[in-house]
């Protein structure tokens, strides 16, 4: 199995899917990166880095994002699982 950046090809694909979903749910909530950042109490650059995969997002940060956009974390997880199929 080929590895890119320390991750298997399958894990790389899942990571890209996660990042696209993270951006998509923000856009669906009709929030800019700046608006989401303000709600979260972080910089717009941090939100951008989350979406670009330049900064890892842990479960607590992901829950904060989901809370900010009024999307249950379980729904985010369901959509992620569905997108990975």
C-alpha cells in the first residue's frame, strides 16, 4: 500500500473527504471563515488552516465547530461516514 505523507492512500482519501465536509458544513451554515472564527474565539487563519488540513482539529474543536454551526456532531460523523463509502 502506497503511503503519502505518512498516511496510506485510503487514509489520505478519508482526510480529504473530512476536510471537504468541514468546509461544506460551514458554507451550508452561511458563515464565512471570519464569522465562524469570531463565534469560536479564534482567528480566521486557524479556521482556514483547519479546512486546508494545515492544522489538525481534535474532537473538542470539531464539537465546537459543530455547535457553532448548529449541526450535531453525530450528524457530522454520519455525513462523513456516508461520504467515505
